């Protein structure tokens, strides 16, 4: 069983709310039991890692029904069915979703206010609907995160394409920039100097693991085309070089990919060898701000319950 979308949850949530005071964690347990969700589905998190998917969908089901006047929130963290909600349950619709809610005047007004073109702070207008339709079953957070993942996937592809267009020397500098941004190598100057030792016994560079240089990480960087995968022999050669230097830690970076055999081999080594393929390289560049710049930041605000507490 998959986690129901938030519109499918509306009627079950309203029925729970009709039993009396209800909280989201309790509702989540009851809903999970009702729909036969397994432990992984109950604990599944949004990609942001800040909220469970089930809790998020219950929140939005409750939010829209509140705007329709079907649910009341008598105090912090508690919701219950309103008189209108209980009356609806006496003769429930076959499907309770945002399309049905639009037949309720209070919700229709809310929908019209939040879906029509309206001025932004900069004087422009926006036509983006704040209320999803039945065809859009994802919650607003899920839609934002899906769009964010799509944009990042496109950016990752662009990064790898641009890396392929630059020189091997540029690629070495890029790796230095990334490792320093991740907290390795001490200063950028020392990291760049260490990574300049190209072709030294199968090692492309050495970088200090910390600012004091108490340990070192050996680096191999291969700028290959996306269809030129790196197999186990290449990783074995890198490991052989590590053994020759008496090293225990290495990073093998490529713009392409590693075969499954190479990944399995690296996973079971006594040395600590990290394989970074093209996709992970691009993701790390985005995460640590290397080769990218912020075009626009969106801050998602949430109600501060503590601010309104008079306890």
C-alpha cells in the first residue's frame, strides 16, 4: 500500500475529527492502521527530511477542510470537526476533495482569492494557483520539492557538460575548489599545490584531511565522457598506488560512472576508498556552491505557534 494523497485523506480525517479532539500524530497512527501502511511508509520523510510525508498530507487535508469550515482548531495542535463537518458526515459525498470543497461558499471564496492573478510586492502579478486540483494530488511542499529536484537535475547535467568542455587542468582545479569547500586541504593555496602532483605513481594529487595535516587523502581524478565507465581494474590500480604510498584513504573522482563491480570492490576494501561519479560530483558542487551561484532564494515561512502562545 502506498501513502494516500492528501485529498484521499480528507474524508477519513474528517471522520476522525468527528470523534473529538484530535492531534496530527494520533491521526497519523489511526490513518496508517486504516490504510495498512508498513513501518517504512509510516516513517517516510519528505526530501527535505524535516517532516514525515504522512504528517504533511494530513496537515494539508486538515488545512483545506478548515478553510471550508468543516474543521475547527479550538487550541494549539488540536483539531475537531465543526458543526458543518458533522452535518456533512451525516450525508457524506462519494469523494471529498478540493473539487467538492469548491461547492462550499467559504472555500470557494478562499480558492478564488488565492488562485486569481494578484499583485506581488514588486508590482508584478502571479497566476499560480495556491489550491491544487484533484489532478494535482501532491501537497504544496511536495510540488515545490519536485520542482526543486527537477531544476537541480538539469543543473547537474549542465555542470557535467561544461566540465567536459574544459581542460584537464581546469578539472584538477575544480576538484581542489570542491575539497576545500567541503572543509579539506586547509587553505585553497595549499590544496591546489598538493593536487598539482599529476601522474605520480597513479595518484593525481594529495590533500591534507585537516588544517594541521595530521592525515592525508590521495586523489585520482578522471574526466571521461559519460559513456566511458570506470571498471574494477582502474579502481584496483588506484588501490595499488595507495598501498605503495602506505596510504589508507583515497578519493576516486570521475565525470562518468563506475561499474557495479568497481563499486562492490571499493566497498569491501580494508582501505577507505570513496568513489565519486559524475552525478555525485555535480550534486556536491551544487551543495557546496562550487561552479554555481544562487539566482533566487525562496524562504518558506510557517506559523510560529510559540509567538501566539499566552501560557
